[in-house]
C-alpha cells in the first residue's frame, strides 16, 4: 500500500521535541515555528505546551506591554475588565431590574457580586502570580473571604451616617472590589516588569 505523502515526512514526537528546542533558540514566534515544522498544528501545540510546563522553554508575548497603562489595556488584564463589567452590570440590574426577566439576572449577578467578587479581587491582590494557587484554591478562598468581607463592610457602615442600606452597601462593595482589582493589576504589572528585566527585556 502506498504511503500518504503528507504523513510520510511527519516527525515523531521525540524528533518534533528536538526540532522545537532547536528552533526556539533562534527566537521564532509560535506561528513561524508551526510553519517551519512538518507536523499537525495540534501536535506542535501539545509538545510546546508540555515543554513549557516542564520549564524547558519560555513563551513570551511579542507585543510586551512596557508600562502600566499599556498593561491595563492588554489581554493580560482582561480579568480586571470582566470584573468591572460584572460590577457595572450588577449596579444596573439593581437599579432597573425590578421585574422579570431582569429580576432573575439581578439575583444571579447580586449573588456573584456579594459572594465571590470581594474575595476574588482580594485574592488577586494578595497572590498576583498565576502559579501560586490552583484554580480550586482561588475559588475556595474567594468564597471564604467574600463571606468575611461583606459582613465587615456592613459592620463599618453601621457606624456611619449612611447606615446599612442598599445604596451604601452597593457603593462600598463596588469601590472595595474595584480598588482591590486595580491594586491587583498594579502588583501583577510589577511582577511582569520584574520578569521583563530578569530576562533582559529592557526598553
């Protein structure tokens, strides 16, 4: 039976790994790496991912944000904008979601706003590196800290002229989440800048 010409010249996994390691040293981008190898994209991606997890290669964004402003509007800070969007959506549904179907959305967003966002933003602030905690640990700590922070905010408001009412609670929690979130962005940028200098990527 004749061999498939497309499969005949394909690299085995070990050969593919060696070829990737050789090409990475020359500073190829991922796209250039895929184009230069005779193997399916998914196989190359799988080997690259494994080599990165083993610490044999480092992957770096070719368009590296080199100041806080650019970092804030890069894909590295997408989580902050998602968090901000949830806060804004929650405030809007509380203001205008008095009847179904917005009322049901208000319940969902309100639960996330109270039970998850305060703790999640604080965890991002305290642990800016992505590998310090697993996703499950982040989720558990976010829920636990939210359950601690929300009553604490209510307790503080109880001793202010505004008291424990809906508007002061929404405002306080929104500010708390956004301040923690922006602080986390700043700390993540600091860590990113440290890595940038460590690997010689100075401006």
